[in-house]
């Protein structure tokens, strides 16, 4: 059984290394004021916000819905490429001009939505940094030990999640997430339509044809199950079924046990 | 990666050493096994497999033959059920077996392109219903106990409302009922999804759902938990436990497009369990039709299924014997935390024994 974990996908060591790197970067920032001395924490607002925004842009990309070519995965160590809404290997160039137009429109819309998302990342990062500095107050000294740095880190995580939560619960953000998903899905459907055109040209069955066959098969299964239920529900039919010769008996020419069934 | 240079106040040399040690251990632990209790496949339908767990030797010795009603566990479609039997000391299933309960588990398997049109009716009536009918026939009984977990709890509620004669007692664990509580971030995000487009896109890969769940709290779920490894000096065993959980978290199966689209539309968008109007296979599903004894367990710090989303179940069911219990943990904590090892299985088995 394939899974993103067991195959070339998620690697906990890679995720850990990425998180550790980000942690070290934060420790460096926390240590910027001279250790042990009362610090002017407000000077950290801009670098903290900048780092966080960069991380949000890189890790959240266009939200969980879309991982276009070159877009980093949502979580470090999680392989991109297995996404439903990613572009097919067949680019817009493979389609007819009029068909490609719709794809280009969708790609443009996606870029525009990603731009809107970036505004939110910026807002979240700025709020998180300001909140962090405000919570530290003016009297706090720069950390002198790992334990003190860790306390700062935990505070930073709380501030970051609070700022993130405040924005992502808002209606406009939720609407944007849905629009991103819908545009990504529309792009995928459009690209598959192009692929179908090519498939048809080679005389291969298309998705629609396979789906139609599946629908027929499903309907036949349903009818068979209904028939089976009715047969089981009817005692007369049940006893007749019992009396019918088995396949093996029919093959060997022997009669099955029980009374002979009427023809 | 670039290790940090010397900084005043923080012993980075020690931190770098720790990081290197943990990296090695994480790499060594990548092949950890999951799932510890013996089970046999007893029935199949499409990609769905019904497993029966082998009773434990200790339970067998205590009683020659269990006369308890079989318990069928219906897990979510969006995650793998082995989290309920991750390892011997973190296994809800093992604790239930120790309580001498005959345990069955539904594994929905991996939907492939042939399953893109499998809908909720098929999952509930044919797959879940087929499992129930198989167990009833095997045991020669008319009803069983049903334990629905998370999304599987929603499917179990639907099944119990449609086929009350087959379900003697119902237990729900971290099951969303009211999908429109104000703290339900997932619900807010998917409210505007075009479900027809989702369905037209085919199956939805598990990786996408993983990313969606992680995006609910990205700093805690993709950063802080790893940093805590770095600062906590975990031993080899703790690292293995951690990797087992990681393996489960990132091992979500692909979702049949039709079923997922219906789930999003009917439950997340239209909140039909609470507002009404839900139909499965043309038959109305009403929570008021659930009159069996019902035990509802939910987590107080659940970021996926907020406690308020579960807690309302008692207000909507018709059961005159409804008990609820809120556990002080998170969503995943309900499956693997200390409470999951002790309190939750004890509550379930005690309640089921009182409802024979």
C-alpha cells in the first residue's frame, strides 16, 4: 500500500530539520538585544514580522488547495506533486487556442487570489509581531539561557497562532479560501478536458465514457441486489433455489440433493 | 541547514548536538510498525474491509466464551483507523479487547478512480450496512453495538436512524453534529466550496486533506511540535512513538469525490443533521429517530470538531438514555493520549456492559 509517508513523500526528519532551522532563526532574533540587559523589544517587530510573513508565504503558499508548479508544500517535508489541483503535465500549449484561453483566465485569477492571500499573510505577521512585543513589555531582559529563550519561543507561538486565528476566522478570508479551491478545481477540470481531447484523438476511452460505463454497472448491481433481496424474501423462491442443481452437479451430470425442480 | 553561530546566553553547541541526535533517531525510526492487535479480514465490499480482532488470551482465560454483543467500530473516511490500535500501550481497541468485547473494525481502504462516484448512500447502506449484516448473520443476533468515530460517527448516526433495529447501543466519539458552531474553522473555510466542481475533479488526495488540517493551526502543528522534540531530549522509545503518530497523521487515504462532495454540502454547508432535510437513498435521516441508548464522548480542546459541535447531540436525538462525557484533551488526544489509554475505553466498556 502506498502512502506519502512510506514512499517518497513525508519525511519526519526533514520536517524536524526545517522546524529546527526556523527555531534557530528565531533564537538569533531573540538574542539580538545584548544578553541579560533590558531590551528594546520594539526593534524586533519588523524582523519578526518579516520572518513570519516569509514563512507563511512559503509554507501556506496559496492555502492547502493548490500547489502549482514551484509552489512549496504546505508542510515542510510533505511532498508536493501529488495534489489534485496541480497542473497536468500537458500545458496550455497542448490545447487549442480557444481552449487555452479559459486556462489562461483561470491561471490569472489564481494569481490574483494568491496576491489577495499574501495581503492576509502580511497582516497576520505584523499583528503577531506587535502582539509579541506588547506582551513582553518594556522591562524584560534579553534571554540568558536556553530555558528563557524557550519561554520566549512559546510566547511567540501563542502570539503567532492568535494572530493567525483572528484573521483566518474572518468571512473575507474564508471566502478567499473557497475561491482559491474553486478556481484550482476549475483549472483541474479544464486541464482534464484538454487531456480528453487528446485521448479522443488517439481512439482511447475518455473519462466521460468510463463514467457512463460505471453508471451502467452500478445500476445493474443495484437491480441485481434488488432481485436477490426479493428472491430471499419469497419463501417459495427460496425453496426453489435450494432445489436447483449446483453448478458442480450440473457439470458432472448428477442431480443435486432434494426434490427436482420444475422447469 | 545552517547551524546558528555562537550567541551569548544560549548554548548552541549543545542544541546542535541534540538536533543531530534527534535527526539520526528520526531517520532510524522511519520504519516503525503500526497496528499491534491480531485481526482477520472477514468481509469485503469494494475497497472496504471488515476486520474481526482476535480476542486476547487474558480475556479468553477469564471467560471461556464472550457473551457480549459485538462492537463494530466505524472510523472516519478521511483517516486510517489504525490510530485506534497504534501500539500495545496506545490502543483503544486493545483495551476494549481486554474488557472482553468482541471487536470489529471497518477499514474503508483507498478509493481509486473507479470509486470516484461512490457516494454516501453506498458507503452507509452497502459498506457499513453490509458490515452490520455480516456480523449479525455470523453471530445469529438481531442487533449489535456501534462505535462511530469522528466522521464515522456521522455515518453511524445516519445508519442508526435508518436502521434502528440493527443497532442496540450507539457510542459516538469526537463526532460533529452541529457543523455551524462559531468556532468551527474548517466549516467556515469549506462553506463557499463549489461541491459540483469537487465532484467533477474526481477523487481528492489525502495529502490535500492533511494540508487542510495542518493549516488550521500551522505554527503549532508544523513547527512547535518538532521544536518540542529538540528541547525535550526524548529517548528512542519516545521518538518511535512520535514517528508512529506522524505516520498516521500524514497517511490519509484519497477520498471518493462524490462522497466527499456530499459530505461537504450536506453537513458542512447545509448542516442537515441539525437543520433537517438529510436523505440517504431517498429515505429521510432524522436524529430524532435514534432512540437507542447513546453514549457521546467528545474532546474539550478539539480544533477539528469543536466540543460545541458534538455536545448538542443530546438535544436532537430521540433517545431517552443519553449520556455524554467531555474529555480534557484534543482531537487526536482522544485516540492516543493518557485519557485514550485509560478513561475512554473504561467508559465505553463499562457503559456497554451496563447496556447488555
